[in-house]
């Protein structure tokens, strides 16, 4: 899914819950979380900073690799976690 110069790649989504190339609006549900073979659920998200690149998103040569423009989401997830409401 393209968003400006960003390319968002969602994985582990339910079959048939997203059609590639479709336009989406703010607040619109874009996919449903899928189930792993183990029965648990997981959402996989990758953000690339060069949406114009035609390079493959995944390279399977040797170790599993990603493109060099992959964004590290850990700082954003940590900030979100640290700002959750306290019970």
C-alpha cells in the first residue's frame, strides 16, 4: 500500500481482506488480521521509505533479507508502549 513516498507492506492478513491497488480513506479498515497455523494471530507490518523503487521487497539469497530502505519500527512501538494508560 503506497502512502506518499512510503510503501507499507502488511502480512499475516486474512485471505480476501485487501485488494492490492485499491484506494483507501482515513479510518477505513484495510485488512483483517489472519491466523497462523498454530491458531494464534499476528499482524506483520513493514514500512519502506522509497515507494518509487521497483526493487523486490524480499530477497531470498542466503539469509532472509529486506531492502535497505526498510524502516525500524522499534522506536515508534516503544514510544507507544511507554505512553499506554496506566491500569
